C-alpha cells in the first residue's frame, strides 16, 4: 500500500504514538489514535515503564530497532530536555558461565554495530562504585544504553503529531472492528464508528481482546512483573538533580534475575525471578476508568513475599541498599509471547487489520518505523520476520500453548540459553509418521515449529569407530558441544558414501491449484514456473524492493496443480493473500492455496547408492534419463504411491519422496528394510546442516532475509532476467553480483577445528565488517565452515577473523561451493 490511507491506531502507549509519528513523517496524516484511558496517562504498560534500554540482543533486527529508539528519543526534546538519558548500560557477571555469556553478547554487539566493551571487575567498580567487589567477576559496558523517558516521549509525540493533524480520542474504548468483503472498514466506539482503511492495534497486553474483534488469535500473555522503589539511599544523595534523574549506568544482575536504575536518590529495582503471574487483560478494564500514577489497569497490588529473594540479592550486590527499605512496589503488567518476540504484521484473514504488540519501550520507535515503512512503501528496511505475527503454527496459537510457553519465557528471560536449546515442555506436539521408527533408532529430537525433529540417531553411534581417519570429527569446546553428537559425522559420511534417510516432513508444503495457479506463481516468483508438468523450479519470492521474502521450490504436478516447498507459515499467508486478491480481481483466474504439510510427509533419500536402493523396490524408471535432475513424477516404491522429486539439499544423488501421512510409516519401513543391503542409515539435522553448507545451499532466515537481494545472497542464478515481469523485477534493474556492495561469502576456518555457531562478528584488518549467518563443521572438507555477509571489497583468498568468545579465529574467504562444484554428484 503506498497511497495515503485512513488509519485508526488503537492505543496511545509508546507504540501507538510512535506509529502515528512515523506515519506523519512519511506524509500520512489522516490518522486517528483512540485510547480507552485518558491521554495524559492512559494506564497501559507505558504509563509506569521504568524505561531501561539495553540494546544488545541475539536478534539483529531487535538490536537495530533498539538503536533507532535510542537515536529517536535522544532527538525528541522539549525545553532542552530529551527523552533519553544516556547513562550507559552495565551487565555484571557473578558466575563464570555469565562471564562467558557476556563474551557472546559482546560478539552480538559487534555484529550488529553497537559499541560495547568487556570490562574486568575493577572497571565495573570504577563505572559503578556501589557494587560489592567480592561478587563481581566482570561485565559488559555499553555506553549508548540508558533510560527512555517513555511517558514523557508519549506526551511529546502526541503533541507533535496533533500539530501535524492527527486526531486523538482519549477515554474512548474501541468495542468492535467493522469489515466488508474481507477488509476492515472502521472501528466502533461509544461515540460511533470511525471509518478506516487500515486499523493498527497497538493495544499492548489488551491485544488478545482487540484481535478477537476480527477473530484473530494473538499469541501473547499478559504477565505481572515486580518493580519497586526504595527509600533514599544515602550514597545516592546529591548525585542526581532531578527526582527521576540518574547518573550511574543502568545495571543488570542477570544471575539473580534483577535490574536496577536510579530515581534521584532512590533505587528502582525490577525482578523476573518470581513465579509467573498470568492475567486476563479483559479483567483489567476495557471501559474508561480513573487513572493516576498509583491507580491504573497495568499496575497491580504488590506481593512482597515474591520479592523477598530479590531484596536479599540486591542488598548483597549493592551493600548501600542495606541502609534503605522498599518504599513502594507494584506488580506491573506487560506482554509475553511463546518465543519472546514481538507480534507485528497484518491479519492473515482480514486485510487492513494490523497489530504491533508485545513491544518493549526499548524497541518501540524501531518497530513503529518498520510498520510505517511497510504501510507506506510495502517493506521495512529492517527485516521483520522474527516479529511477524503469522510466524506461529496453528497449534502454537492454542491458548494452552501460548500460556505455557509465554510463562516459560518469563522464567527464562535472563537465563543463559544455547541457540539450539529446545523447550522442555510442551513437546511432542507434531510428529511425522516416522516418529515411532525414529524413537526405536534412538533419535535425539529438538523442536522447531512445534515439530519433533531428529538431530542424530544413537543407533549410528556404533559406527563412530569405523569412521575413516579423514572423517573423524574434531574435539569441540563446551558450548559448541551442547546439543551436538559426533554421531553426526557418521551420518554425513554415510550420506556421501552410501545412502541416508532424512525426515523432511516439517518442511512446509503448499498446494497451489486452479486455472489461475500459473499466473499467480509467475507473478510472485523470479523464475519460470510455467514449464511443462513434471518440472521443478528453485525460485525466489521477492518484495517490491527486491528483498528476498523466501526461497521456494515449485513443482508442476499437472496443468493446474503445483506443489510448493516453502519456508513457513508466513509463506502460506503471503501466497493465500495474493491468491485471494487474484480471485477478487479476476474470477476467471481462480486459484487456491492449501497447506498440505500435515496430511503428507517426505523422506529425503540421498547418497550415491540412493538409485540402487530405490530401483531394488520399484518398477518405475529412476535411471538418469528416466528421472532427470529437478523433475517430479509419480511412482510406486515398495508398494507405496509417492511423488518423487529429484532434488537434494545435501548435494548427493537422490530424491525427495512424498506420500500421504497414512502411507508414511510404510514408506519408511520399505526403504529401511531394502536399505540395509546398501548400508543405509537414518540421518538428522546436524549432518544435514553441515552437508548443505558444504554445497553452498542457503537457508532462508539465516543466510538471507528481506534485507538482502538475490545478488548479495549469491542467488542471482534464480532470477530469470528475461521474464517479462514479476514482483521485485523493477527494483532489481541495474543490479548484479558485480554491483552488490556486500556479498554472502563462504569462509573456512584456518585452524581446522574452531567450530563457530552463527551470529559471530567478522573482522577484516581489525574492523568489524560483517557477521556469520550459518556455520557448521564440514565433515567432507574436514574443517569448520561459516557463511558471512562481507563487503564486496573482501575477496576470495583474503583472511578475516571471526570473534568467538573474545578469541579471534582466522578464516579464509573461499570459493564456493566447497563440495562438488561441477554438480556431478547431483546430476549423475
Ligand atoms: C514493571 C514493568 C517494567 C518494565 N520495564 C521496561 C523497561 O525497563 N524497558 C522496556 O523496554 N520495557 C519495559 N517494560 C515493558 C514496556 O513497558 C511495554 O512493553 C510497553 O510500554 C508497551 O507499550 P504499548 O504501547 O505496546 O502498550 P501500552 O502502553 O499498554 O499501551 C496500550 C494502550 O492501548 C489502549 N487500549 C487497549 N485496548 C483498547 C481498546 N479496546 N480501545 C482503546 N484503547 C485500548 C490501552 O489503554 C493502552 O493505553 C516494563 C513493563 C512493566 C510492566
């Protein structure tokens, strides 16, 4: 959407007011902001937020949103006072494990462009003299962190946007959303309906209730979180002029789930160590109410017994607190989500209804800018995938799932979490038809998209001793050994030398069908998918600006039916929305998109003996000429009807074999039984990831996002320049691999053994120039591999350094793919 629309924003908290401001600055002014509370203090989470902004986060997007919030609030000022007090941020470690975690966090800061310093205990004390020297082992200091004055920022934004023509309606609850023909048309209030083309719910923890007005499940849970102010602390007296002022850095003591700020000569202390206290927002008042600093829906009565451990730990860390008391405490309400991320984006079913919720003050301006960019130009400059409201699987929208996982996220908010660490509960939600067999083989499961996914099989452990010397895996450090087993080396070896069975069921499968199917897919993809039935095409979905929305494989099964291998629910929502639009605009080009993932399953059968295995139990022609590379056909294998696609993400001869879920276990069994004669093994995600990186195959979300165009990502081959038109084509005009300022490059680690995991910063001549997107130990090539975006000036053969736990690991930019560049394995 690019032309100015009539917008209604629900909620005048820090998110809604920032969104109004970001839209105004992009020329949209027909905006009404409605809040159920009084505008001077609406009573949501923002009204009492202490506003600590620690910018650095494992997520690049969230860090960039925080950086922008800091910049914006620094510039947002009145009477010489800005809305950001840049006192810096200090996170201290009181355990060796936290010290290591801070090293990783230091790496994230460098990767995402935040200036940060690892400091020793002495420097922590210099920066923060009130700390107990006996407890602190070291810290991470980020000078640009600080305190956002959220309530003041909200008022200044209201003032400035009002001047630009935005209408604000306080004490006005929205009670319904009007729609017609699948689009929003307005919002209902006691004063009548306000017409709108776009409605954005910035209702904070009331998001569930507002979403329900359009039948949309919003996966967030309001939880109470304790915050106290102490009596005056003598050591702070006279340090800060303003009663709410602060001079010391904001402080985090994550080993005890605590954070601190000053309020003049008093301390403010926030605590996440208590039991989760979930709430139902509807019970907190949707009608206009009296609001003042101490009475508001988001501020509940303090439960001192929950705070007792925090107070003890605080007095230990900051002995000065032993001379003060808790003066005032409350249980403040805000939103948590199943994966800890915000929920942002358009409803999958009702066009024009958007949400921007579960957003911290820290990320508020950044996310508001992103939403404004998407509304006005179709795309945010910072990738929104990790916030996308449609990222959840249907089963993850069940209230019981949202409640359990959001509570868990509250508990774990300051914990040290490994990037592969799975939820312990709920588990076993989605299993493939092969699950029983996988368990018999000792599969080690991790969870993704609520699926149980085997990472390796203990049944292969006996083969570790048989590994030829050149296939032996290297010793790993404690961190990279977690959720890892050297058994993966066996599975990689068997894939390259015999044959392996991979469960590919969790990959999203969509059926696109109807007389308009070709038109839809031709319009949205960069390739030619209109080839004859049987053709399979690897292609990209771009946005209007040429950014990569996804990479998909499109198999034409018959004239009007395609099977699309996609990346996740967001792809389904995108294709389904576009199909709806096409049906509306030209009914004769009717097209339907169905998610067939749950009713089907897939085995990736890959390895040099895959053909021998499959032909031993099938009468169909699987010869090189009988079933060519990148072709699909129906066949029967061991009596099981399948759709076989000759593709491979591990770079070996073989097939993706699809069948319906009811036939799945039998397909596994017939392949397994016949496979024993060929040395077949079951293989998991650890081996898969290593093998795909050896082959240079990109993974969407890690190796490319909407922030990258196909040439930067090394996917120019998937763009058919001769195609008349497709979404994003105009934006790509004049661009090529030669003009790209940065490129995704393959690095091999010089010492042959330091295994990095991803997101580490990459340095060239001592300067941070990029970050690792994906990494693995390459079993075939015998060294660790990392992919990283680097400036195009960094060339093949150049040596760079990857910072891993503060160590500089040398790596060489290497020509890719590392394995079988001639494609002889795949095409043979
Ligand atoms: C104790 C505590 C400490 C925190 N500390 C920090 C911190 O240090 N740093 C940080 O970044 N974040 C912090 N947070 C989180 C932060 O406060 C929130 O994430 C943020 O304020 C949410 O802003 P918002 O605009 O989305 O929601 P809100 O401020 O809650 O605004 C939502 C608005 O929508 C309105 N609304 C809802 N439903 C309707 C309806 N039907 N009709 C009309 N209006 C409606 C509400 O009245 C409300 O004003 C803290 C939260 C708490 C509780």
